[in-house]
C-alpha cells in the first residue's frame, strides 16, 4: 500500500470519529439538560410550590368531585422525590349546615401524586390517590338508587352518561376527566339501604381501583370483613358511570367468602337488580358456614355439605329463566331448566325440568315442609312459604331411608296451600313403585292423601327395611296402600293414619312360622311362644291380605296363605302403634292331605315373639 493510500484512510477515520462526537453531543447535551433541570426543579420545588396552594387545590379537587363541603386539618407532608406527592390529614366530607349537617366521609390521611409543572403554574393536577382509614357513608334510596343529590363532577358525569356499543359508556368530552388509581387502606363503608330497611357495614377495607378516566373502563379488587367473615371481591366494568347511576351496566364480578366462591358476568342495575342475560357460577364447600353468614336456612338442606351451581340467568318481563342449569349437591349432579314467574297478587311460580344423578327424597319432603322424622328440633322455613311449583324430576337413583329407588320419574305441583308429589314410575326392590301424595296446609297440616303401588317387589327386603319384627314373608309380591294422613311427623305419629292395605304374592314362604312345631305343641300345650315351636317356615303358592287401619290399629279383613298341603288364615286386629297382635289363626289341611286336622289358635302379644294359645275343637253334639 502506498503512503498516499494510508494517508487517505487515516483522514477518513478522523472524519468518522468527528461525526460520532458531534452526534453524541447532540444526544447527551439535551439529556444532561433535562436531568439537571429536573433535579434542579425538584430541589427548587419547595421554594416554588406553596403547601397552602397544594392543600387548597386538593381540597377544591375533592369538593369538585363530590359536590360536598370538604375540610382538611393539616398538610402532613409534601415530597418531590421520586415524584411529587402530598399527604393531607383529617379530611371530612359533609353536606348541610348547622343542625342538619351530615358527615358523609372521614379520612385519616389522603395522599395524592401531582404534576410538578402544573403545581409551579399554580394549578396542580392530582392522580394516584391513597385513602388511609376512610369511613364512608353511602345511602341507597327506596327506589334502589344511590344518593347523588349534589353538583359534583362525578354526579354531573353520572347524570349525562349514555350507553355505547359493546357494554361501554360515553360522556361529553367536556365532562371527561382524569381519575387514575385509587388505593384504600383499612377503611370502613356503611351502606344505609332504605329499600330493605337494613344497614350493611364492611370493615377493614383494602382496595385497589384502576380508573384512568371517567369515560373509560374500571377495574378493581377489594378485601374486607362483613359480619366477622373475610370477603374478597374483584370487579371489572366497561360502564362504571352507568352502574353508579343505577342504569343497566355490564360487569364481571368474582367473590370469595369462607366456604364459597362465585362468579358473575352480565348486566346489573342498582335499582332493579340483574338485567338481561347473565352467567352465574357458585361453588360452596361449606354450606352451613355460608348459610350462617347469609342468615338464610331452608328446610331440607340440613344434610348438605357442599353444593355448586352454573347457569345462564335470563330476565324477561315478569320471568326469570335459568338455562343450561347445572348443579351439584354433595356427590350428586344434575342439570335442566328452571323458570320463576311472578304474576300480580300471587306467589312466584317455579317451573321446569331437572335430571339428577341422585335424589334424596327425605330432603325434598323436608324442603316442602313435610316432616317424616325427627330432622330438626327447630322447624326451618320451607320453600312452600315463598313459591308455587310445577316441576318434572328424573333421577338415576333416589333414597328414602333405608330404601333406594332407581330410574325415578316424578312431578311436583303446588298451588297456594295445595301440594301434590307424584312418583310416576321407579324400579324398587326388583319390581316397580309408583306413589302419589297430595294435601293442603303448611306441611299438610290440614291433611293429605297417600297412595302407594308396589309390584313384583321383594317383600322380605321390604320387611327388613321397615325393621318389622316377627314372621316375615319371603318372595315377590305387590302392595296397594291408600291412606289419609293428619298432622306432621308421620313416623312419630303413625296412629294418625287411616286407610286400606292390600298385599298379595303368587309364591313364597312365611318365615319364622314353623307349621309342624305349632301342630305338635297344640296337642298338649295351653299356650306357648311362637319361637318355641321351631324355626321352620310355611311354603305357599298364593298369599292375599286385606286390611283397614285407623287410630294406630289395623283390622284384618282377609289374610290367607294357600300352600300345596295346607292353608293358613288369620283374622282379628293388629295394634301396630304398640307393635302388638290380637288375632285368631287357623291351619287347615288341603284336599291332598286330608289326614291332618284343622288347628285353630289365638295369637297375641308383641310382634317379635307372640304367644300362641291353641283353641280346643268344639265338642260334638249328642245324638
């Protein structure tokens, strides 16, 4: 390379370095000026910005926003690093004068960030508010609306807001304003609700709210205690001004309390509640804890441990519809459709169709105020106090302790004080069962009619389930029961039932009734216990019994066991409320076994082991 070339390259490198130095100066100098200026402005800020000005401006800002009188005790602190911020103490928001003065809010400390340049110009602009230990009072009128009777900026925006597309809101450009973020630390909120006549108080409120502008969407989260229980909330809405003003607003809320989590997404109206279509999801892991917190207990839910619900709720005119209704209670799941319709001057009507994995019939009866056992010392309110019914139910299994039914189809119809529950069909103990109960009064206090039809069921298993003592029938058979019921708690007051009973079977055996032993003892015993006769049984080809019962006692109109070799018949009464017998029995030989004579006897005493006393044959008349 020649010396001329080397000199040329050195000149190029020098020119390149000079160019980069100039560019670096162009970049660094403004940055240095800005940094120095910012530091200098912050250092000079205490001399340029008056604390009285900031205090007055923030008080005026709060007053403009609320439209009420604002008083401030002191400016506790003004800082300018890392950003300008002011903290005021002893803030009180009130309305009215003299004796009519009402305090709406008290705040121990209020902090806000502000623009330094705007403060230097004498018009500080605030954002990023923090409220420490605020006590806020909110009033909800009898019409359901919040009390915004003032001329503040927020009220003006609320009164002028209009809905926009996609669940949003719009206001006039001149009414829009920056809000920023709002943090609440250890606050208290008191809601005075004239609509319900109750007060609701949240304590220990901690909240974070993000609301860039009045016209924009709002999101926030809060935690507090209500009635001693911790509550967590998250809220998002594209129309906060519509919501505050009591108009329809689309919101998304999730909540968590001890034993329950819930989600809601849809339209609400502070005056009229849920509007339009909404998605609701609830999960209760401790039903009793949630019921205690809500102060609501309903009969039939005493055995519920956990529950869940997911549905689309649609409000249309005077009807609420629960579509895609999925629910669970304990380990049972179900789905279907429900609708609640409210007609003028009448109770709401609950109608629909539900399909369940499993149905607890005893819980259902208890929920309808039909007490069939000692479920509770204190009677809980039932659904029949508030609702009429027209429901169709189906269940894979259903339990009425100690029995279980399968493939159950049922209906529930209630109007006023009249109620009818029908099991149209079900599989029961190898056969089928259908039943109908209808009555009037709270819990059928004015009486009820019961009809039960059982076909081809295992009668021995039925006797075991009913815990009947004494001889039992083994075999398949049919039962027809028609009864009139009076009073509540039928298991306790079984003597209040009256009606008819028929039991029949084509083949089987009467267990615990030893025919040979009875014939043998009848020859030389004046009386003996049934168990002493032996443990044999009577085979029969046909059995038929008809009885009438009332006042705790049954009158046997016909009771016949017909076997291949002999027949057994009974007549008399059974005081079942005392688990006793008082009957005449007769063993008769069939035409195929004429050598055995007839044996008549009295059978009485307790179900478990009655006493038999043979009746001597009548003496022959003298010729």
